[in-house]
């Protein structure tokens, strides 16, 4: 209906013709332009021409008359059809659309110019034109238009079929045109998804043997190709569908199409036609695939597949065509068929596999897919192993590229890992490795890394499953010379892994033999060596490896931590101590303050362990004591260098107490180690001072007592006589001892002055001071430092607490005197000062040894009288008076039958006083002589026959006095 609601007027043929001519005049010039294929108006005008021509044909058929207009349109149609051939030869990508439009317009114009009752030749021509036009439109997806054209073609085919041809002149042409029409209808129906119609058309073509015989070889090839393409498309859909039922049904349907294709070309002679031969091979290959895919539905199809493959293989000349991938693919297809058809027949399978492998060296470019095929035969393990080894052998013989050999080797390693017989798998690997090594083949880094990674992976799998021997064998494979490109690092890692596996087996000898093949400069190697030594109980060897480990390449502190844990679990104290030492060495606490706390903790652990070892009966004191002193000094250094010493208060407290207690215990347990004990006391003293200095609260008075004890013990425990003075070279050590004693004296004196200790502890401190002064005098005398000796004696004389500790003072001066008396180098005045101080102390004490008093007094008098000065004689007679006073008080005191004041000393006093008096008298010193004679007369009271001696002395003195005139 028109917009106005009225029926549109039917146009006359002339009007249609004029419009068609007008469009042709407009369109035909454009077809000569190169860009016409991109002009949508051209396509649109051509379709309009086709529509007008179709309308013209319909009106012409109604009138049953042919006009001159039809002839003109027929000529125009031929012109457009020929133009489509020219456009199709162009290279424009969108030319197919214009070609289809030209063919459609050309067909419709030629159809308009057709006779009302066309003869056979006209029908043959128009049917062929219609078939080609329908095919072109169908290829572009213009299904509706193609269906309209093919419907017209169906009428022409029917009309052609109804025309009798008794002479058979057009019989072959009819057969060819009909075959083209039917195949076009078949393809169009297939593209539309009308599989039933497509199959119907295919049956009409292939079931008419009389028509097929009339077709030329080229037509048969074309028809077979179309049938094969549909079969292949069905076969391809099998791979895209995951449902087995659908796959099998589609495969069966594809087989029917390909069987039709094969039936079309089977009678043809392929000997002289290479294209036909290739088409026949393609059909047979596709049939074999279809049979294979549908074999689960029909097992007999496997036989058919094998037959098809054998027929294809028979058409190939192995001496010429075996280099083609097709030949190799056919062999592998046959192998897959045999594998599925006769899975238990390994002999037949092996023959087929060997046929493939014999051609393998010609197909280096496709060996990857071949290896994938071999993986599908994993159930025939030894067969696949032999095949890979054979291919590897051929690859080496034929000088393949390294890529093929490397991939084969990786495949072999992967395959051997699946073998349930471990020894056989390792033997196969070693055999292939040996073959590669014999030809000096060396893997590049990337494939070598891949192989090593696989070997480690399989070895680790066995290792974690507790199969130590299997793990060791896999790790050992990685040490072969073919992996040299990875360098010694890789082989060392393999050796270490293998050694660890043998270690788990408790095969320590083998583990040790393997690890010795690694360079000993690597920390990981040293760690494995450490483990082997530990489990063998070789503690000294383990300690040695720990020391080497710390200085080795790629050292990691985690190794020391693991070693520490192991030594602790096995209760190997000596080893644990050395491990802790090594761990301490790794801490750079001098530069990194954050490590100080950790370092102090390690030191505490080491010292605690050393103390435990020292308590054992068979302890190695030489080594342990040195270690204890070393780490105590380190502790002192750490504490002194710490910027925040308060955080180490607890550690320092524990350390000085431990050192102090250890030294106290050592005093009773250790022999001939006085210096080392003193060093321990000194370390405790230094730690105590740090503790007191950095304490956050006031320390207890007892801490100062311990400080005095450590200072005293450190200075007094050394033996200068036996150690420092064997030769002159050791005088410096004596000087150090002197300085240490002096510092201890000052330190203790300061504590006493500042009243840091209680009154109860004060006597002990004073006693320490007395002893230290004695040591100072002894040391100074050995250094011939007589000034210091005199200063010490005089300082003691002025010491304020002398009156409170007379006994200590006397013992101190006695020690002074004894030491100086034994020293032959001691100056007289120094010795005299010591004796004088001792004598004064005796007199001040009131209770002393009469024998010692007599000896000291005699020595002093000898010294004084030897000087022979008036002052000295006056001093001497004063000391004689002191002796007389003592004799008067204690002259009769006895110890049993013996006099406490020795008789020989009394006799000496008597003779010395008498003789000195005579000397003074001869020197005209009458007054002094008188005093000496008086003393001698008094002394006579304390010696045997004293009265007679006194009388004799008095008579002698009177006679002598009479000789010398008095002043």
C-alpha cells in the first residue's frame, strides 16, 4: 500500500526497462574505476537492477511473449557477468561483495532475456549461471538471496531433466551442470545449518553412478574436495566439544561425508595426477582420524583406521617423501591406533615405535610434538626409555643442534623419574650421561639448569619421603661432567645434597667421602662437614669446621644457629662453647650498637658453659681457663664501649658474680695457676667497677667489700719471685705488678676514706691494706726502687690507724724487715728503717716475741755502731737501754727450760756494751764510755756469773779511768 492507502500501480515492461537502462548507464562507468568496490552506491544500484530485472521476468512470463527488450537485457546481463570476472581478479579485499552483486544482476538480466520455452543449451547455461551466483551469495552469507536464486535454479534443473536427449549430445554437459547445481545446494544448505538438506543433496550426487561416470576428473576433484571440507569441519568440531557422546556421533557423521568423498575419487587413476594423489591422501588421513575418534563407539573402526593409514603410507615413497612431516605424522597416527587397538601387544607396538624413531633424525623441527606423543606411552616405560635413548643416540650421530639433544635429555630425566624401579632409572640416566660425556658434549647454562633443577626436584621428593638412598642417587647424577657449564657451585651443591642423604642413612664414611669432593672454601660445605663430624662423634673435627665456616665464602649466621642447636641437643658442651664463640665473632658489636645486647647474652652463655666444663673431673684447664679469661675481657670491653650501659646492668651483675665465684673455687681446686686466678679476680673487679659506676640506684655496702676482695686478690695472687725475675727481660712484668698493687692500695684506701663499708668490715679492709703494702715493698725491692720502699715504710709509720691495729702493724713491719733482710742489694739505711719501724711496733704493742726483738735490736745496733758516729752511738746506746728495760721486765721468762730472751743475745749485748765503752774511753770520750760501761754492768745481772762479770767490768773501768784524766 502507498502512503495514501491506495494500491501502487504496476509498472509496464517498458518502464522497468527504462529504469534498468538508466541504472546501467549510471553504474557501468563506475565499474571501470578502481575504487568502485568501496562505493556502496554501486552495490545498491546493482541489487536494484537485479530486483527490477526479476520483476521484468515475472511480467514477461505472464504475457508469454518475447520482446526486443529481452534481448537487450540479456546482452546487458552477459556484460555484467563478464565484469564480475574482471572485478574478481582485482586485489581489493571487499571485491567479493561487488562480484556477488554483479553476478546477481547479471543472472537476473540473463534470466529476463531467456526464451519462454528455452532449449537445452539455454537451460544448461542459465542453470550454471544460477548455481555459481547462488554459491557466491552463500559464501558471503546472503542466505535469503542465495536461496531465491537456487530456487530458480531448481526449476531450471527440473526443466532440463524433463527435456529428452535421445542422441545423448548434452549428456555429459547435463551431468556436469547438475553436479555443480547439486553441490552448490549442498554447500548452501550446510552453511545455513540445514544438515539434512545438505546430506540429501550429497546422496543425490554420489548415489547416481551414471552421472558420476560422466564427470571429468577435475569435477570429481572439486566435488570430493567439497565433501571432504564438510567432513573435516565435523571432525574439527569433535575436538572443540568436551562431551564424549557428541564427539563420537560427530565423528561417525564426518566419516560418512569423507566416505562419500573417497567414493567419488576412488575410481580415478592417481598415478599421473599429483593433485589428485594428494587429495586422496588427505581423504584417507581424515578418514583414519575419524575412525580413530569413533573407535570407542565401534572398535572395528581401529582396524579401518589402520587400513586407511597403511593405504596412505603405501602411496608415499620413503626414499623421497620421508623428509616430509606428513610421513612422520602418519607413522605416529599408526602408532596411536595400534596402542589403542592392541595395548597388550608390546612387540607390535615396539615395531611401530621403532619405525617412527628411525625417521626421527629427519624431523628435528617437529621432535617436540614427538616427545609429547612418547609421553602418552608412559605405561610402556622401558619401551619409551629405549626410544628416547635411541633418539638421543641418533641426534648425536647426525650432529643435530644442541636444542634437540637438550630437550631429549630433559625428557629422559622426566621419564626416568616415573620408573618404579629406581636402580634401573639411575642406570639409564648414567648410560645416557656417559654417551654424552664420551663425545664431550656440554650442555649450555639454560638447559643444564633445567636438568639440574629436575634432578634436585626428584631427589628432594625422595629425601622428604625418607628414601635416603634414592635421594642420594638422584643428587649424584647432577655431578656429571655434562653439567660443567654451571660451574663448581652446582656440582658442590649436588655433592652436599648427596652427602646429607648418606648422613641420614648413617653411612658416615660415604658421606665424608662425598663432601671431600667439594671445595672447602664454601660455608655450606663446611656446615655439612660439621654435621658429619658431629654425628660421628668427632668433636675436635667439628670444632675445626666451625672455625673454617665463619671465614668461608657465603657464610650465613643461620648456619651457626643451627649448629648451636645441634650441639645443645647432643649435649656436646665443648663443641657448643666453640659454636657460641664463632657466633660471637660474627657480631660486629663495635660498630653496631644494636648487637651489644645479643653479644652480652652470647658471652654469658659461653662463660656459663665454660664454668660447667671446668667443674668436670677431666677438664682441660689450660684451654678452658684461657677461654674464660678471653671472654671475660670481651665482656669488659663490650660493657665499656656501650653507649647505654644501664641496659647491661643485669648482665654485668651476673658476670662479676660468676667470675668472682669461679676464682674463689679455683683457689682451692687449681694448682700452679695463681696468675690466671688473679686475672679472673681482676676481670671481676673491672666488672664490679662498671656495675657500681652505672648503677641506677645506690649499691649495697657489700658490693664495695667484694670490690676490695677482688682488688686485693688480683694484686696479691701473683708470685713475682717465681715468675717475673728469672731474667732481666721480665722486669717490665714486675713493674706492671707494682703498678697494680699500687692501684689496689689506692682503690682500697679510697673506699676506707669515703666510709663505703661498715665498721664491721673495716678491719678486713685494713688487713688487706697491710698485706698489699708488704707486697709493694717486696716488688719495689726487686725493682731496686728504694725510694718507694722507704716511702711505704714511712707512710706506714704515719698511718693513723696504727694504734688500733698494733698487731697488724707489727706483722707488717716484720714482713718488711724479712723481705729486706733477704735482699742482699738492700741499702743499709733502708734496712735500718724497716728494722727501726719493726722495733718501734714491738715496743708499742707490749707483747711480742723476745727472740725476734733481740735479733732486730742486735741488727740495728750493729748498723749504728758500724757507722761510728756520735749520733749513731747515742742511738745505739738508747736501743741497748730499751733492751735492758725489756730484760728487767721479762729477763726471767722461760719456755720450759729455755729463756725466752736468748742467752746468746744477752752475751752479745754484754760484750758489745763493754767493747764499745773501751773504744769510747780510748777515744777520750769518757762520758760515752761511762754510759756503755754502766749498761754492761747492768746487763751482767741477766747472764750467768753476772756478779763476777760486773765486778771485773767495774775494776777494769776504774783502772782505765785512772789512766785517762777527766775534764
